[in-house]
């Protein structure tokens, strides 16, 4: 029997932090501190300037099932992406996706929200973007088509499900697509115009949301 050894990849570090926070909040006393740990709260961000709440929700989950599902997804999907692009680029993509997802949620939803799914949807979007950026690569073609259908199915399902932050998921996809353009262009080094175009588009969207919250 071949045993799979645990290695401290960037994915597994994120997963460990997520599980630690999740376990704390599963206990009755821990639930009292869920808000303080950093839920997305529109009022706290807009009025008190607590912009760190655009990052911390990625590590907070509502209940055991929410934590379990996102942890399993992060373990397999995260390690898959990290193996392809490396730890630094993976972390950049993960946080670009998660923050953009929380920005969209901040702009279009007044509800409290949390969960790693904003970032996870960005990881799915990575394969969709690479399908277009490298159309001759059969691996990206297969994975891109598979995850494209998965994303469409999830967004449609979100419309009919309560308690789901659909805007966070959509924002995660947008962040993942833009993040992939940035990372891919930086990696190839001969597409510097796309690198700056991707950064410019990301910053522009983020700035519009922060400065004009409630107008869009």
C-alpha cells in the first residue's frame, strides 16, 4: 500500500488555517466570536473602513458541512492548481479571486457572508481562462470545458437556493479570470501588455466598487 504523505504546500497551509478557524467557531463559545474574526459586513466596511473584512471571510465558515465541503474542494483543487503554477502564483490567484468575490458581495449583497468559495470559484475559473489562453493544450481544453459547465450549473443553482452568496461566487470567477491573465502574462514575460492590462482591469473594478458602493 502506498501512503500519501502530507506536505506543507501553500494549499495545505491555507487549509490548516481554515480548519483551525472552523473548529473554533464550531464550539458554542467560538460562535460568539465569528463576527469579530471577520465576517463580510457591509456597514463595517463602508462606514468603519474595515477593509480587512474583504480578506478574512475566506477563512470563516458557517457550520460543519460548509467547512467540510470547502475544505475538501480546497485540498484537491488547490493542490491541483498549485502543482501547475507553483506556490507563489497559486497564492496570488487565490487571494485575487477571494478578494474580488468579497468585493462583489460587498457591492451587491447586504447580507453577512463568509466562506472560501469566493476563492475556490476563482480556481475553477483558472482552467476556463487557460482553455482560451492556451487552446492547443489538450489538458486545459478538457478541464476548461468541464469546469465551465460546473460554473454555469452552480450559478444557475444559486439563483434558486437561499443562503448562498451568488454575488460572491460571480466575483470570485471574475477575480479568477483576471488573476489568470495577470499570472499567465507574468509567467511568459513576453505578454507584458496583458500583464498590465489585467492589473489595470482588476484595480479599476475594485476602485469603482470601493468608491461608489451602493451606486452600481
